[in-house]
């Protein structure tokens, strides 16, 4: 009986760990498993952040008003999966996760940010690259 309980607990823990890895695009930053965009209300655009041909976001910090969104444009040759901090949970500002993976030439909006705060973002596939990190200040 105790062995059966232990097996069920182990299987349950494994299932939870697998679900977390899948929800975050694999957990290892694999470009083959993107974070899907989150649908919702984009709101009016208050700023645009561009991933340039050099692979860096410009500007790295933007300021918008509550209720506005931010457009991300990918002008780089590589795919970028722009998500909220912290990595790998992306929970700081879920509105950011509406951007999701962007191929070269694509653009997508965040959802509207409802209240004053500061939201950090990064490229899920390259979370330690400072050139692909930034902040959205809502005030």
C-alpha cells in the first residue's frame, strides 16, 4: 500500500514538472519550443520597441500610460520570443506574454497594462543577453 502511494506521488510530481516545462516553452530556452502568445486586450499603443538588425532592443526602456500596450517589431534575422521577467516563469507582467515568438519582419502588441508599475522583459530563448532585455514603465 505505501509503495502504491509513493508511486502515485512520484508520478504526480513528474506530471507537474512536465507541465511547467511545457508552459515555459521547454524550460531550456529551446528555439524549437516557443512560448505561445497570450490573447487578450491589446489597448491603444503607447510605445514601440524594435529588435534591430544588430539583435538589440531599441529603446530598452519605454514609458506608457495605464491602459496602453507596447508594440514589439523584429527587424533582426533571428526569431525572438519576448516575454515578461522573471525567466523562466514569465509571471511579473503577464500582459507582456501576448507578444510571444516573432520571426524576422513580424510585429505584435502586448496586452494593455492596467496599472502603474515597472515590467521587465527578455527574450525567452536568450534570457541572459542584456541586449534583449528591457523595461516597460507604466505611469
